[in-house]
C-alpha cells in the first residue's frame, strides 16, 4: 500500500445549504463542486485546503449511512480518506492482513474516484477510506 496524502476529510452535515456558508464566508474557502452520489444516497460539496479536500456529506434519504450517522452522532467528522495508487490492491492487501473491510472491492465515489472503506472497528474507531482516480 502506498499512501501519498490525505485525499479528503468527510464531514456529515444535515444541510449543504446551511453548512456551505461557514466554509465560504467564515473560513474563506471556495466550494468548487457539488455532486450527488445516488447509489450512496448522499449529496457532496467539496472545498480544497492545500492538497487536501474537505467533503461535506448531506443525506438524500433517511436510509443512507450519513442519515444514520447524523441520527446517532450528530454533525461532524465522518471519515478520513487516503489517496493510494490502486484501491483494489490496497483492499486486497488489507484483507490479506485480516483487516475488517466494508468494501472487498472498489466502488464508484464522488469526483470519479474508486473508493473502498475499512471498518472503523478495525481502525481504532476511525472510518477509513482508500481512494484513487477511477480507471477510464
């Protein structure tokens, strides 16, 4: 596994419309992309801070994992995502090391990334995402 940097930090919010002004008007960041990821039942908004992104996550359905997170924990940091060379290889390496995974194979994420998650019970309580640009 070759982690190059923190790709993004995911933050669960109840409403992008209500949360974006804090990041833009108070922190001075620019929201450069808003995107819905239908299969994950989430709408995302992205901001750049150097090489790292902040990803705001708003649920689009009460059944989404973000809606459940908000119900149980409220708004706040949901996950950390690491940029890797190859998500599939990383997930296979983790499985070989008997790390509990949410995703055994990569799936599509926002911004065309291939993503996969390790279970927080295997990562000291931190939901951990591994991602790389999708292969065309």
